[in-house]
C-alpha cells in the first residue's frame, strides 16, 4: 500500500467548500493508516540488535541466575544421572553394539570418530564474551562456542564408547576452558539464540563426563555449573516471541541445565515453556482454522514474504521460512522431551500426535518418497528425527513408514547445532535404561 490515503475514504475537498475541518481529520487518519501496514510487515523482519523479543509470559520466573559461591557442586535434587538425552544403560548398549560391529551404531561411531570434533588433539577456543549479530554479523565467538560445545559432547561420547581417557580429558579441557573465561555472556541480536543452542549441548557432555569419569574435580564441576547459571540462564529464562525455534531451544536448554545443575526450578521452567510453545509450533486440524497462539506472544509468524502456506496436518511453524529453522524447532521439541522422559516426565505423551504428524508430513517430500512439495515450500534432510522415531516406532510401536524410509536412506546422521549423532545414540535402542513415568508428572 504505497498511497497512505488509499486506506481511508475522504470527501473531495475542492468540490465541497467548508469541509477543511473534515479534510484535516481525514489527513490525520490517513497518516495513521500509513503506519499500520509498515508495523504489520515489520513483524516478519529480522530483529534489530536492541529489539526486545522476550516473552511476557516469562517476565518473572522463580529461578536464580546468581553464582553459587560455595565452590561445591549443587546438592542432589532427585534427578537421574547421567540423564540428559542418554542414560548409563544406554551408553553401555551403544558401547556393546559398536564393539560387536552392529549397525547402524558401527557406521555412526566411525563417522563420529572421523569428525574434526572428535579429534584426539582438539583444542578449544573460549571467549570472554560471545557476540552474535543478525545474519552472523558480527560473529565474535559464535562458531567457536558452537563447535566447542559440540566437540565436548563428541569427546564425551567417544570416551563412553572407547574407554580412552584422552577423550574424557579433552572434554574436561573444553568445558574448563569456557567456564574459566566466559564472563560477559551472550550479546547482540542473536545472543539469546546462541546461548540456547549451546546450552542445549554443554550439559549433555557434562552429564556423561561427571558420572562416568573420575578425573573432573568437584571444584571444576561447580565452576561449570556456575557458568551455566550466570552466562546462559539470563539469556534463556524469559523465552522469545520472535520464532518457535528460539523458544523451543530455550526450553530444552532449561531442562538440560536443570538436570546437570540439580536445579528443580530451572527444570520446571523448561517444562512450562515446552508445554506452552510446542502446540503453537506444529499444526493439527483439530486446532481449528488457525494455529494455536503461543502464550504471551500473540499469533506466530507462519508465512514468509507475503506467502502463507495452507495449514495442513504436521506443518511446522517456520516451514515457509526454510527447512532448516523448522527442524531446529522440531529437534528442540524432541530433544527436550527425550531428556524429560529420561527423568520420568512423559512430554511425548502430551504432544505425540503433533510430533508424529510433523515427521510424516516432511518425510513424504524426501527421497526415497516421491510426493511433490507444495509451491514455495522446500524440504531437506537434517541430522535429526532418529530420537523421535525411536520413541514413537521402537518404543511405542507406531507405524511411520515415510520417515522410516528417509532414515534408512540417510543413516548415519551427523551434527548441526543441537542435532548431534542421533543414529549412534538412539537408532533402534528402544527403552533401554528408561525409568517409569513418575505419577503426576
């Protein structure tokens, strides 16, 4: 709408003398109308560095972001350890399968071992402050932090499978390097998302090392817990209204930090954020003609550059944006649910229909399946879906034929952001080591 007067009808002033007052009112209203479309279109743009997209639903939260001065790890809070994404029996089964040459773990382990993040001579690159601007401009420590958190988890897995202490020592060195240097948090427009992505992964490494390796001193563990508490929690506890992938990453980060830090308040906030946002990230016909709105945020952005896709079963909120961000959302939803399940909380049961719909909706457009994608939508393979498939097919027996075909054609899955080595850790493992679902959870 280029003409600001086109949104309102005004009498022709030169034909009707004496209507200058009416004309002035019309002019003012027209100027207001000119602002409306500009404001509406701004909702779909990348946020500026100083924009506040915190979710008002989490304006005040009952968690502490202050350092614990005791120098000791937090006291136990009833969590199962290790219990972020994987458990002890699961790690043992992975080790057995790799040693026995059982697929797909055999190939997935070889892929992990050959990856740069699993190098025996890996060196971390810690930063005092991580600054991540829009479109990674600037990138001051963002990729370094991402790679190092991924490497810490990779080295921890390699230790668990091989028993080679060099891998455990490497993981400790990486985590200690960051906990000793990072003091300025995460800043600029993408700072909160960056903090969430890395806080999803750090606790996975920390859980494995702390509870399977004796060479990480309590003082260093406490220091790492304080890093998570003071350098990551402030960026994720207030959620994010901009897009689902960010708030879902924050929910998983909170759940994971809650487990490793033995902090029930943080864990429970993660559950609350997950329960609030997940229904607004995947559409079901039972939602009605429009998707569910995320609490605190109003309608989410389902379109892209003026195009809004047809709302069909399993459509992810950012599908029209691109396949990558849509699956960052789905991966965070599933990973958070998996860690919660490792702790006896069955989030899967609450939103399983949505998750399965999203899996099959995407898979139909990926090889070896043959459906033609809808106009303006693209679908790509991402290193995820194994954890969800293990839950719904291997544990619960649901038939997901389209996703089964995609996984079989693309194993082993690698790594991207919080999507890490899922074929190795979850393919075909079923319910090994899972606790019963706790009553009332």
